[in-house]
């Protein structure tokens, strides 16, 4: 099974046209950034594999994406988390709920007596995998070499589209957590001889943290994307009025984005465009994740109306 090429739309933001790569439309059940990262597992056969094992937040996009992948491949999924809050268990929609509908087995390590202070990753490697010889382990958020397969396909689609649109200067923008997608995109453009380059911003931690994530994926600094510094420090998952207002501005343009990464990404992009004089075309990667709005949007409405 292969993922389809996604369309490119455009909106008017910051008094200019911004192209949008619609990876939110990648697949009815398996879309966005995580689908690109997990595309290798969808496209290849794994004889003997019966289970996926992953870890992260019980509200993470990766939980739902891995549950969709497991469903499509006929596998089971064990997803380890540090803790599941009561309000998450009581939700009626969102990543956790939909992942459970897909059959995900979400394992709360705070209830395991044999955890003995281990992190989720340590517990999986030292305990779970010993008893699961037929399981495939995927690091948190898909930060691994397998992600390059699907991200390279995304890069090829962008190169082909830019050629058809006759855009001589193009920069790709996307907000980053681990920076996996941004780095592998930029690596492809450089290795293929394209003049397209990647801009990103740090949504989890700061610029230094994001640079550290790059070093864990590649030792070649030439592949690292340009990090656009944010006007201020944004703590991951915290609610900010300007983020909510930015999300509303984009929403008025007719394309809905998620509320965790994208508002910070658009704030960073606006700051970047104010700081440069060239009229380079920008394509923003819509990375999906809209299920997370089921929990984020009510929080914003309660706080800011």
C-alpha cells in the first residue's frame, strides 16, 4: 500500500500568498506528519511481525497514527505512556479515544509494579521487547531512520510540484517537535541538487534542543534546516492568547489546522517574513493532527472565549 500525492492549496496570509501542502488529506485514516514518518512500515512487508510497540503521550498524534497503521496492517499495538490523566480517559473524542477504537492497547506504566523508575523507552527495551520477538518497535514520534523513506516521498512531491509551478525560489516551512521531518526533507533537497530549502521552528524546547535532535539523526550539519527563532519562548502545550488568535486568523482562510504546533509555526513564519526582503515563495506543510483539537479547542475557549 502506498500513500497518495497530496494537493497544494494556497491562502493569503501576512499580505502574501502562502502555498499549503495538504498532508492532512494524505489518507482517510492515516494522514499528516506521522503517516509520512510511518510510511515505510505501510509500504513494506514484515514477515512474522504481529505487533507494533511505541510510546509517548496518551494524547499524541503518534498514538492515533500508530493505531491506524496497525489496523491497516492487521497488527496489534502496545503503546506505553507514563500516565493517563482522568480527563483523558473521560474524553469522547480525540487521539486517545480514536486509537482505542482502532484497538490500541494503551499501557499506563504508573500502574506497573515492575517499572522500577524506568522511562517508557527503557521499560520497552529492558522488559517488553524481551517477550515480544515478533514486535516492531518505533521510537517516540517516529524519530528514526525509517522515517526518511516517507519524508523523501514528500520531498519528491514538492520538487515535482515546484517544477510544474515554475517556481525558481521556494522555501518549505513546518513547525518541529523532534525535527525529523524537517531534517530529512532538507537532506533530500540538498542531495538531489534542488535549490529548495527548509525553514522550521522549535515547538518543543528551544533552538538548542532542536539542534540537538538534528545531531541524533545526522552528523552532517550541512543537512540541518534553518531554524527560525520565535519572538518569545512558548512552553509546549501551554495556552497563549496570540496562538489562539493566530489559529483563528488561519481558520478564516478556509483551511483548519491543529492547535498545538501550527499556531507557533505561523507566528514564527510571520516573524521570518518580516525580517527578510526577498520574495521567495513559501510552501507550508499541513501536518494533520486535527484530532488533537478535540481537547485543545475546549481549553482555549474556556480560557479566552
